[in-house]
């Protein structure tokens, strides 16, 4: 049985196309492309001649069935998006699920990813992060999305279009307050730029500065408030106040320990 190959393509610089990706596109029977005109330019650059079918948001259900039927009949297919990794915030996600339902094997050919590339150069924490895609233009959905992230401690990554950037920058400041923010634009292209700033400056100054290009926003997660540092003397005083309020000595020492970080026995010893 043939397979579906998920092939990553360059996000700007054609030199980022891997030899394995070129070989795969050259060997499959046909290619499912988000925009066949865009993919044709890529194929021409690498002198690849293959039949293509369009596969995008508004025809994914009908085309998905056709693509799977051809694979089950013995053909091999590669799915590509206009730039980067297909199936990430992309209708190709549905094709993967359909292949799973039909028992079709999927193989990934890794390639550039704007999400990870932007995170790498953002200057923000990279150990834990979440990708939030595009914010909705629907005000209610947008507000609910941002509200759900108010306590998110991981670094957050968003895609944004230049004409919607001013509103988004103002919303990020409005919902999250002042936090670190990296605006990464035109990755791997001639005018690649990383603007490391904060949400306040971005909303008040950069929002109306006419930033252009393909944009990724990398936002600092919520920082844990620094715990107040107590001395042992303060811990004992807290326990005494609890005793004066009616707590038993043992309970007061236990509660004061939970608040201050000292061991219960240390506080108890001082009390007696």
C-alpha cells in the first residue's frame, strides 16, 4: 500500500529545501498542494514535474476522500503547504486524521517551521511553549481565546497578518499587561527582523508603525510571583498571632510553616 508523505517546504529561502524533500517530491505519484500556483514555482525551481491536486480549507473534505482513494488504489502522495510544515495550523491536519481512519501510512519529511524558528530567536524562554495560531477576527471568540491564556505560564506563539497586527498588539497589552514580546517578521527572507520589545511599547508605538511581512509574535508567559521571604523570628510571630486567635500550638506551628517555608518543628521549638 502506498503512503502519504508530509513534506516541509521553505518559509522563504529556497536553500532551506532539504535533499530528502526534493527526492520525495520527485518520486511520489502526485502532490496535494494548498495553492498549486505557489507550489508550481517551487517545483520548477528544483526541476520537478509532477501532477498536482489542490487541497485547501474549503475543499478539504471532498478532496481528502479523493486523495485517500487514490492512495488506497496504490498511488503515493505528498502534501505540501505554501510555506513551512503542512498540517500545522493548516487543513492538512484533517487529511492526517482521514488517513488514520482509513489505515493509510503517513511519513513526515521535516522542514522549516516558522513557529520553532521564531521561538529560537525570540530571546524568551524556550523550555515550555504553546502555539496559539491566528487569533479570531470575531470579537467574542478573540476575547475568549485571550481570556483563556491570562494565567498561561508557558511562552505563547501567535501568527498574525500585517493588516491585523495593530489591533492584536493593543489587545495583547490590554489582556496581559506589560510583558516581554518578540515580533519576528519575514523569517529567512531578505528583510528578516526580530524586534525584542514589550507589550506596552508595542501597543503604544509599534502598532501604528506600519510593520509589514509574515509575522510571528512570541509572548512571555505569566511569571510566578516571587514568594515573600520570612525570617524564623517572623514565622514565630505569625504562629503566636494564630495562637492568640484561638489556634492550638501545634496547629499554629503547622500553618505558619506552610506560609513561611520553615519546618514546623523549628517554629514549634521556638514557641515552647
